[in-house]
C-alpha cells in the first residue's frame, strides 16, 4: 500500500541530504506510518551511500552529509553503528590519500616490542575464526519394512545401520587485537599470537567468514573478523604498493559554511565497540536490505 510513497519519501530524503538540509515538515507531508517511514529512511541511507561512493572517494563534506542523514534516520542501532564505522574508515582513506601520510598511533595501544623505526598505524578489537566439524545427529539408513501385528502396533525389520551426519562451520577461536605497523601485521589474542611481515603477505580477501590473510609458506589463511575492512585493507595495500595521492579539496564559501553548519549537528552516542563476533561487509548488508525493500514493493 505504501510502497510507492515510501520510494518517493526515500528519494526526497536522499535529495535533502545531498543539499545538507533535512526538513522534517516536508517529509511529514508523505504521511507514512512509523514502520514505513523507518524503512524509507533506511532506503534513503542506502541510496545516498551508493551515490556519494560512486567514485570510491568520501570527502569531508560528503562524510558530514551522510552523518547528518544517518543521525536523522530511525535506524536499528547495529546498522547505524556499521554505517558510521564504515564511512569513518572511508573518509580516513580519503584524508590519507590527500595528505600522502599514513596515520601514526601511540605504541602503548598494542602490547608488542617495537622494532627500530617501526610505526603503529592501526589497531582494532578482533576475533580469529577456525573451521570446525561437529556431528549434529545420528541417522539410520538401510532397507526396512514393517508388518502390522495389531491395531496401532507394527514390527520393523530389515537392515538398519547408524550413520553419522557431520557438518563444518566457522567458530570463534580467540579474541584480542589486530594491528598494522609499518613493518608487519599481527594479532595479539588471549590464547595465541601471530605476526606477518608486510613482505610475506601473499593476499588478503574479504570473505563471508571474515578477512582471509594468506601468508607466504602457509597453505591455509588466517581468518579474522573486525569489520569494516576498508581502512585496514587500504593501509596494508599502501604499505605494499605506496599511496596514490589525491589533490587537496577546494571548497567554495557556500560549501565551507555548510561544513561548519553540519559539524554543529549533535551526534547520537555510539555504543562502545567490542571484539567482533560476527559481521559481514556493510556493502553486502546495505545491498541485501535495499533489495528486500525494493523487491517487496515489486511483488506486491
């Protein structure tokens, strides 16, 4: 019933976000019930997210516009936090590409012995994952037959053999901190640690089970979860291949005034981030949610 209006509401909200001014009274004219308005706001966030990231760059002004839209929208806390984490990391990448310098963090942020001239660039709570096998149930297989003895009673006969049914799944193996320095990456956990020299990294893949890190001389990857992965992947790439610089932004007086206005908008408090125990790329989540909203409108 509300699908068309919801789409119009989302388009209008995304348009307002792009201008940097969101007027609640104009959106109220669509007269959407609370649930439909919430869906439209999520749809608007997804649409505007894809629009501003069409060039894979998130400038300071675009970050502030997205933050204003996210803070205005009635999003589930988990989705809102992932949105903010993701866009903060993407904007950090933009700032690094403009400055040409990687961030430098205090060595006290991670309990390792630093080598000469080693600089800490990134630290995040993380979990390592391992593939495990478990037997869920016992099935009985083989040819069988039954004969009726009396009403409600049957006798089963034949060859019956038990069969174990097993399955593989990814489970948390350890929790701790993942870090990136100018010379290596590593994990400091409660049960185990590992480090890999930058020169020994073969590849990194953002898989469904987390970030897969392949090391030279090791067949299976290290698997960690600490989404989003945009910033750490960029940092490792920059350490391996250098930074592709961007020109410094040139804002008009009007845009500078808008930046100051958007900075003054209060943000909702964000819960403390803990070690990741699940996740998935925000891009995948947004795609799935936006698809469900649009697909729901098409089939009704």
